């Protein structure tokens, strides 16, 4: 039974070896075999399989000259290694290279060939057959190009731990080592490219873009990362579309319609060249030339897009390119290709026919051609250097260099195995692998620990995600002045390993927008807001779309496109255009303004008049008429009036803390002292005249000492009110910023209630005084003082009753002015009416 099983496997193996895998390949035997997967064609023909007959293999179409150059880079590297005496001496590397046709199905077809051969080797069938023509196992695979293709290949190769090194698959999903165990690459991951694209959009201050991605494992993860980066920068994506080279014409036209109708001018494309080409072709047909394309590295240098017929559409494209490398001797190697010399490479024949647009004599395509695709015959000895072909574009070797590095990395891992000494190995008990019986998983282990310096002096090692560290070059598509072809101009770089803010460098002077312009195109949803305005939200629209709203009074914006208006400082106000703030005008009842001068003059006049009266009283103090006025109390009364007039001056000038704490107590105590004197005099007169027979008791009761005691007690109450006020809520200087363009410096009274008690107590004394004066109106005709005191108190009440609404209805410096006017009016009233008519006879004359 066991023998029968081995026989069946052996029978299957012979079938696999001879027929399995794509027919067209590049193959050379060796001691150790490397596999290769390259997109020699851009795709496969779309053919509906109705299964009425046996399905036929799909045909690859559109020859990829760049893909063929990448294949040649692998062959060149293997030839160099085989001819080297330092690297893998006495060991010959062979290769089996297949065309993926840029599709998963073709790539898996080739990968199964690698896997099947390795699985047969693991069965150790040497005892059942003579394997002299035995093809060795594939110990590593270089490829594939597209991320979607590499993902499928990696899933299969990972099952058998066959190392895979891709030269162009940058999808960030492939960094997942739990899923893709044997995948490695020599190209940076799209994790960095998506960030770099967002940085470029932010650099040029665009905020309204279109995103287009291929509908595969390359485009979807890349654009997903790009979306996150855009959200972090508050940049909006107007359209987010998926595309494929297999889209129907009506789908491409619908996508072109949406792009044409969009106001976004920047199109970010995360796709391969074959996927984006149908859209570019449709845009060219419509002559839509006002868009800026931001290209991922998968198509930024593609010959499929960089054609003169598309240049009106794609000129000015900003693209990411890998760092270019040098491969000495590669140029000559490319020029030496010929169908007759390269018999081991079956792709050379098709390359030759596509390059020279001919058919070789024994070409199988010659019989397949029809009259519409007539081509002349060619000999295969034409001069390749006389034609323009992307194959010979070796000025910037990027992907080709990645292929070169991938091959040398495998060779260096094999060299480490070859030179390994027991006790220093990577395997169990620090053992070494046997180069003659080596398996793929051992090569994978060695690659993960690879660390060497290549011939160009570059450090080579794979990080924890099996990626090589690298940077991007930023290129701009120019139109050649000589022949109108595309020229890739380097305009900057992106260094992913420097700190944020220093990663991106772009020389704007080297960029030609749309192929000719130097001004950065506008791709924003709304026009920038001018200084003096801010962005206003528009309902049901993205945050990038806004309307410009004028800043409110007291706010400003001094730069374009401000998100918010800045509030002016308390001491400033915005100008008419709201573009800057100016210092507010400071106002208070000043000594220098006309109103302040007038009030000060009135106060000084009052002081002078009162002082004059007081001087006259002192000068004639011994005359009967002065004695008749109760001169000692009159002195106090005149002094208090001087204090009343003087207290009004404290209200003029810039308020300070000390003036604010002085002015109300000074006014209140002065007036209470004055009214107390009038009250005592009035009450004394009334009591004396009401006593029919004056006695010594009256004289004693209304003696001078008692009069002063009453004045003191009345004034002391006001003093205590002021002391309590100043202790609990002292007034202070206050800057009122509530008024536009003006700062009023006023006094914050601390307690309005305390001010009310102060004025209320003054008015209470005035009311009592008025009461006694009114009762004294019928005194003898010669004693008229009570009448004038009555009128004086009436004026006092009228002034201060008017003062209350005026005080609370005014603001700023006018509050002080109102109070000064009230003080002066009441002071002049008391001065004029109390002293204009003194009694002709003393009270004590009446007593006598």
C-alpha cells in the first residue's frame, strides 16, 4: 500500500515538473534555485468563460517594459553573484521566473509551481527514482510587484515558510507577521506614504481633495490610512472612489463625471498604473486639464501613464518615488539583450517584437495575427540602442534597484549559512544549516537576522516587520521641451525617520503646475477668509466648507483664513475692519477738560466766599451783630462749609484708591457737620422763644458746651458709618471696560448700601432741621434766620432727591460730575441762605 502511494506521488510529480506552472518563463538551473514573480504584462484579456467547453487559460495582454527590466535586474544580480569569487564560491544560483500578468490568478499559478516542487522534495523519493534531472527546491521567491498579488502569494508561501521578498508591494497590511509569516520587502510600507501624502496636502494648504484607490489590497489599506491622516489635519475628502482596470466603460465614465463636477482640484491616487489608466484615458478624452494629481509610488513613474497623449492631463503630477540606486554594469547588460542569445529567457522574444513592432520568423504570434495588426518581420539582430523604450530608462533605477537588493539579500543569507561555524548558528543548540541540504525555512530564519553592508556601502537589515528602511524622493512631471515627452524632475524628498515638521522638503521653485504654471493651484472648498473675518459653519456641509463672517466688535483677526476671532484685551478695541486692536481712550473727570475746570472754579469760588465770610466774622468778632449769630457755632458752620466745597475737589482728577476712600467720607462728614450746626442753632432758637420766662435752666441747658456736644454726637454717628464702610467694603479705583472704545476710570464704592446710609443719615438730619426751622417760621419779625434755613433745607432736599436717579442713570465720569454738582448746589444754597440774613437781635437779648 505504501509503495502504491509513493508511486502515485511520483507519477504526479513528473506531471507537475513537466507541465505545471505558466508556459512562458525565464529559467536557468543551478545548485540553489530562486523563484521570481514579475508583471511582464499589465493584465489579462477579459473573456467570459461560459464553460460550454474546457476552460482555456486567460491570455496576458499589454507588454510591460518596466516589468521586463525588473526581471532583467534579477537575472543580472544572479549572474554577478555566480561570477563572484567572494560571494557563494563554488555554488551556482539558478532561477525560475514567471509572469504574474499583474493578476492574482496568474501569480498563484506560478506560486503553486514553487510550492509543489518543494513539497515533492520533502517526500525524499530518491530511493524510488533516478533523479538526475531533478529540479531543486525553490528556497526563496523574489516578488511580486502589486500588493494584492503579493498578498495572495504570501498566504500560500507562508504555509510552507518559503521566504518571499517583494520589491514593490508596499501595502501596510503585509507588515502583519502573524498572517504573512514569510513575507519581506525592500520597499517602504504605505504606512509612511499615506502620511507623506497628507503632509504634502497640508504643506500646500489644500483642504478639499478627491481620493481614488485601486479596489485591492494595495489601494484600500493605503487610502484608509490616508483618510485617518486627513482627519487628524482637518482636511476634507470630497470624493472617495475605488477603481479597477476591469471596470466597465460606463463605470469609468460615471467616475469621470463625478470628478469633473467636483470643485476639488487635487486628486490623490493610491493605485497601480493599469488600474488608473482607464480613468486617465477618459479624462484625456474629455480634455480635463485643470486637475493636480498626487501619485503613489506604484504609478508615479509608470510608462503606461507617462505618455505624450496623456500629458495634457497629468502634467504637473506630484509623485512619490523610491530612492534611486546605482547598479554598475546594468546599463550594458540591458543593451546586450537579444532573442538568439537569451534562450533561457522566453520573454525576450515578445519584448523584441513589442519594441520593434515586428514579428520574429518563428514567432507563434505570427500565425495569430490578422490583417489589422500587420507587422513586418525582424531578424532579432536589430540595434536596441536606436529605439526609445522604457526598458532602457536606467537614469533612475528604483524598483530595479529593489530587485537587485532583494537578490543580494538572499545571497548574503546563503553566504551566512555557508560560512556559519558550529556553536554560532541560529538554529537549535546554536547549530548551523547545511548548505547542501538546506530548506526554505532555514533561509527565512537567516534572512530575519540579516545585517550586512552592500557593495555601495549601504547598511542592509530588515526591521521587526521585515521591511527595509528607506526614504521617498518627490518628483514632478515636466514636459520635455525637445520632444514633448515626460520628464521626472526631482523637487524634494520625504525622510520618514526625522522628527515631525522636518520630514518633508519641497523646492517650490522647481515645480511646474499643470506643466507650465508656477502658482500653487487652489483646491479648497471655500475661498480663504480675509483678515477681519472668521470661518462660519455652513449647515449640512463638511467643516472645510464655510462662509466668512465678520468679527464682532471688540474682536479681530489679523491673518487670512482665521478659524476664530481673537478678543481684544480689556484695554483695547477693534478697528472698523476688525483687523487689529487699538488702545481705548481713557476717560475720567479731568482737571484739564472744560467741564472739570468749571466745576473746580465753582468749588474754589465757594471756598473763597465762605472764607471771606469767615474772615469778616473773625475781623468783627466782638461786634454785637457777630455776637448775636452765636459766633463760635458760626465758625464751625463756616468751616464745615469750606470742607463741603473742598470735598467736591476730591471728585475731580483720575481716581486713585486713596481718593476713592476719601471723597465720600469727606463729603458726608462735612455736610453732617454743617447741618448739625444749623440744627443746633435752629433748635436752640425755637426752644428759647417757646419758653415764656427764660430761666437760668434754659441758659444752662443751652450753654455753648452742650451745643458743641450735640454737634459732635451728630457728626460722630456719620464718622462711625464711614469707619464701618471703609473697614468692611472700602471703595477703590475701578476701570470700566464695558463701554466700546472707552475705558472709564471710576470709583467702585464698595457698598452701595453704605453710601445710602451716609446720604440717608445726612438727609435725616436735614429733615429734622427743616422741621424745627418750619416750626420757627412764626418767630418775631426781626428774627428771620429760621425762614432762610427752611428754604435752605428745601433746596438741599430738591438737590439730593434729584441726585439719586441722576446718579444711577449715568456712567463713567458723569457719575462724579453729578455728585460734584449736587455738593456744590447744596453748599451754595446753605451758604447763601444761611448767611444772607442773620437776626438783628441775639436770642439772648430776647432772654434779657
